[in-house]
C-alpha cells in the first residue's frame, strides 16, 4: 500500500481535504496523511462543511506539524500550493509534486466546493497512476 503525504502551510484546508478524500477513495490502494509547516489553530469550518456534503467527516481533524518521519515514510509527497512563501513546504522538501491549488481560507462555500472538486479530480488521476 502506498503512503501519500499532503502538505500545505497551515494544514487547515486543502491538505486536510486531500487526506480525507484519498482515504475515502483509495479502496486499500493507498493511505494518506497531511501536515503543515506552520499548522493553524483549527481546520477550516467551511472546508469541513464542503466535505460533509460528500458524506465525509472532517469535524474531528486537527492541523498537524510536518515531521521528518512523515516525509521519510511517504512514497509520494504532494504540496497543495504556496501562499506564504517564507514557510512554503516546497522550500523544505526535496522531490515534491506541487498541485498549486488556491487556499480556501476566507473563501465562500461555493469557492471551497470548487477547490474540493479539483482535489477530487486530481485524486482520481493519482489513484489511476498508482
């Protein structure tokens, strides 16, 4: 089983949605975890709501600090895009894939749905690639 690590700065939106989506879609083919270089205080409540619309519960998720152990055990590391350049995960991690997704922080539910759906689209392609 492949281990996929999703990383963003705050681990409160994009990477959390990616973790839940992959774990829900993988069917035992892969397992995901997520982390941030500067974890936020809480997961974005609008992202939680957008995921709940798909029947996926993120309400108990908490932002986690990225560790070297997480990177070492991952088969693939995917960053979600950088909005805070000085703490961008791409600056700290070798051999990463950057999906360059917009940060859902402060966005309306409609925009967060678009980001969620783009993550899901990329997730299907990722699973086909595995």
